[in-house]
């Protein structure tokens, strides 16, 4: 059946505008004015984005199955102790799905690329809040439970999540209230200093990750003596931490493609490995938290902060709402910019562009 369908053509780095360039990836680019149909068809051909899409799309269904299992089998709506796990699993479904959609449809236009990755950043920062929610409920070392830091932990995690989304979006487009046109587009941080933009995103997500994991790092690396919660679950936490740091390393270094540009365009480049390691880290994180939740439940119910709507579902809903507002602030000026400005901005595509859209 697919043999009867004409798959979209792919291009080299010199044939697409700078906004679509990936570090050390030379070929396999899709048309930067692809239709939605072309984007979907590209899932079934080998481009430099194909494995980026599938390595997050397929795990979405695994985490969705886990979420449905918890909701149906553990009757989560009746047991507030499971609410943090539900929020975490929901974030585990959202972030790979948002990522796969962003990679699928980011080649429709320059503005579509920015907007797609705004949602990707928002989903990733929401995942950090999901992680904070389960850590607060199940992972905090015994000696920190119900302490001052424990009481401040979720509010700070919500604040950091929103700052993370804002900084990540800012790293692409600068201030959100500008009326974008061709001239302002050329002044975006992504154009003027792509390395600085990448570093800003790395800092935003690394800071959020490090803050969320403070109780876990203390528990498995620093804590000694009584109240350190030294149990069999720590081995799973070690696996998660190792994979998480490998994920960050791959994202920041662009290895291995930086060592041999063009050799890993389709298979084996850092973003694909980043996706795989990130999903594996999330899997071990989920397993560790489920084990902590089961083994520590009686003690936590007696000594820990009670799980309420405000510090679980309420925090998650607030985070989602404000994240969407931040994404909207950055997206609306792009959506309202004249279409012809983007054609002007994409003049480097004259050799491969088949249609030129007109101003209305």
C-alpha cells in the first residue's frame, strides 16, 4: 500500500533555512513548507527525524497503559495516596507525545517549528512537576519528611516549572510580546546566537531537574545514619540517575555526530539516543517510585504531609494552565504575523520551494 504513495523528498542542510538546521546533521531534512499530510507520510520514510518521532511515540502507549492500569486497578479516585502517581504517569504520557508531535509537524513552516517546540518544552517542564509530586509523596528520606523543605518543595517546584517553560521559549524567540516580522525574526536568539540559545535551554531544564532531585540525591548519595531510607529501591534510583545524566550529556554535546558530521544523519545521532535514554530513565524512575510507594506506604501515611487536592492535582492543574498561557503568549504573535513575511524570511528555499503563499 505504501509503495503506491509518493513519499516526500528529503533535502540537505544547504537547501533549508537556518532555523531548521541541526548541529552536524548534513542530510535527511524534510521540506520546510511541508503539508500536514507530508509530515505524516514522513513517518514511514527514513529522514533525520523519523526515529526521533517513533522513539517517543511508541513509549507514550506504554505509559498510557500504566496510567490506565493505576486508575482502573488501584481505584485512584478513591485513594488520595495514589494521586501523585497518577499525575506523574499523566506527565509521562504527555511529554513523549508532545515531543513526537513536535518532531512530526515542525517542518510545516518556521513558525510551526517554534510553536511545536513551545509545547514540547511545556510538556517537559510539566514532567518535572510530575516527578516532584511523586518525590514529595513517596521518595523523601525519612529524616526530611514533614520538614521545612518538604513543605516548601511543591510550591518551589511549580515556580521552577513555569520559569523553565518561560526560559526555554525565550531561548527561541526572545520577548513574547513582539509583533514578529522578517526583521525581528532575524534578531531572534535562535538566529543571532544558536549556541547561547541551546545553552539557555540546557540550563533551564538542568536546573529544574537538579532541584526536583535534591531529596533523591541526598537520600542515595549523602545521607548517613538513621532516617536515610536505605532500601532495595535505591538500586533502581541509581539506574534512573545514571540514565538521566547520560540523557543530559547527549543533549548538550551532540555526540556522536559531532565527531563525524553526516555519518549519523539518519540513525544513531545524539537526539535519537537522547530520546531512548530519557525514556529508559523515566521507566526506571517509575519502577523505583512504585516500589517506594508500596514498601513505605504505612510509614508515610503516618508521618508524611497529607496528600490533598491543593498539593497534588491542584498544583498540576495550575502548572498546566500557566504553561499554556506562557505558550500562548509566545505563539499568538507568530500566528498573527503576515504569511508573506515568512516567505520573505525563507528566500533561501527558492531552489526547492514549489509554492509561494501570498499575503491576504
